C-alpha cells in the first residue's frame, strides 16, 4: 500500500514537472532599475516568477514583498483580469528583515494563480502604491530552455468563462455560482467585443464593453459605454451609460458630486441656508472642454422632492425671481435701520441749560430696531453724538436746533453706510447667481441657484448641460 502511494506521488510530481513551462520573457518597461525578472514558470497549478535584486547604490536597504490578500500585494493583470499572489519565497513579507547589501544579489520568487494558456503577455503590478512594476511581460517569443517552443501547445480557446455567486463575488465552480460570464478574446488575448453575463440557468443577464474584469469581486470591474441588464424573461431592467456616472469627493467636510462626460464636467454641492429666506442652495461649477461653445440656461434646472415616498416638484428660482426677494427684503431692512437712526437723532436736540447766557451742549442719542441683516435676524442699533451751541434764556429743557441738525446728518450717514453695504452684498449675489450664459471652450462657470425649502427625505436636482441631463441625488438626513 505504501509503495502504491509513493508510486502515485512520484508520477504526479513528474506529470506536474513535465506540464510546467519555463520562460525567459521580454519586458517592455519596468519602474525599478535594481530588480529584474529571471524567469517565469507556468503550470496548471501556479505561475512562478523568479526575481533577482542587485543593489547598485552604496548603502544597503531592507526589501520585502507585501503578503497575499493585502492592499500592497503583487498581482498579475492580463486581459483586464487580476491573478492574485498566493505566496512568496526567499524574501520577507514585512520591513526590517531582508537586507539588500550593496553589490550583492538576492534571488526570490512570487507564486501566483495559474494563467490560462491563451495568455502570453501580462503586466506585474505591486499593489495600489508599489513601485516594483513590470509592463508588457511577453513570453510568446521568449527563449525557452526547458522545452521545445515548437511543441508548446497553446490552447486555441478564444473565450474565458468566469463564475460569480449571488453577490457577484467570484467562485471556482458552476455548482456554487448564480451567474456566469463569457469573455471573448482576440489573438493577443485581450478582451474583444461585448462581455455577456448569464443566469446560471442560461438566460442572458447583462452585456456591455469591459475595460477591466475582476474575477473575484465584480464591483471592481470597469466598463465603458452602455451596459444593459435583463430579467430572466428578457425584460430590460437597466440601461446605464457608464461614461456618465456620478462620482463624489469631499472637501472640508462637504460632499461634492460630479460628472465628467463628453468633454464636460458638472459639479454640484447642496446645502440648506438662510439668506433672505430659507432655501436649498445648489452651488454649481461647469467646465467646457468640448472644443466649442454652448449656451447654458439655469432656468431649465429642475428639482424633485421626495417625502415618505411621495414626489413633488421643487420651486427653482430664476435670477430675477431671487433678486426681487433680495431687493424687497433689503428695502425693508433699510427702513428698519432708518427708523431706529431717525428716532435716536430726534432726541439729540434736547438738552438742559443752567445759565441764561450762551450755552453749549453735548448730545448723545441711541436707537434700535429689529429685522434681518444679511443672514442674521436680530437687532440693528444706531447712535449719534453731536456737539452744538445755542442761546437760551430759560432755565427749562430746550430744543437745540443745531444739535438736532447735526444729529440728523450723522443718522443719515449711518443709513447710507448700511445701504452701501447692502448694495455691495447684492452685487456679489448678482455675480454669483446663475444666469443664461454662453460657456466658451476651456471656460468654467461657477454660481448658485436657490430652491425654495420644503421638508424632504431626498432631493433630485437635474442640471441640463449641452443637451444632456445630469442628475444629482441628495439625502436630506
């Protein structure tokens, strides 16, 4: 029995050795001058790449390869598909262990998943941020000292089949899969034509052009153009333009959503603000790199409010509508300030005199009124201080005309200052509120539009630009 087992093990090992192919590939480019690939050994169970590192600098350093399943782990990329690192040999998987001494050679290996025989060219990438990258590793015409190249039997297969579970995570066999994917390959083993997905029962589930396929997690796959999905009975479930997907970035705690599509970028940030009322304020930036001019009309922007599943239209204010509200509110604010200033000034002419000859008086005045100022509701205060003189022959309270006149002048100056400040704010609003404009090539327009506030769970703002609608969804929670 033991002899039988030993015989089987020996035969299996021999068959694996015979099945392995060793290549000395040509490499198009690489990012690390001290590192080179000595050889590539391919078999049905693995792909082994042997490296040689020779330190040419005068000082030694620590070198290492990140372990499998880490963000920085090596992987092979071919036909838009990743083949993962399984293990390493002859080098540490963390820093401060393996030393590369000056003018000394270190040999180590990285073992990857097996490559299909149809793949003869691939890239080697060191994780997300590594620098030991190799591009265009080609063993189709490389020297092969272990086998006769004329006898290498490359498969004539022009398709690959991948299996995924119900959450579109890669699985090894059809028996555990909910979907399978058919990938067509050209003569250079690159993805060719549409990639088609099927329910495990055989019905078409989706199709589209793929830039990159992740065989382990389809959420990482990259697509271009229109991608379709279907129900089992053939009904179209979705039709998505993958070149026009909304993405997000964050700055100073704020979320900005954006599209980049056909030479145009559209970015929007939404906030709730109280400026001359309560509004949803959409800050919009549009960049034109199409090579030609086009008109942008913000009055075509629409908003949909969703509350408890019910949709209602939002009121998007045009520039004229918003400025009428601004002007009305500012005029009322100015009237409140004027009332407070005038009331204070009217008290400035009254003073007491204790002499029957020429007198002088120092008058202080103070007044206030409530109202809106800018973004804030509160109190507006006015004060006047005026020196005046008059002749009075009474020992009672008198009305000083000179003091009253000077105080009135002071009050008018305060009113003018407030109104000038308002005109300055209004000018900024006029410049910043979006209006009909022609956006030239290589030009950016930035501005805002206001939407009357109403309570909502979700808000969709649609911005039409050059004939294309760009939808921005915001969760109000």
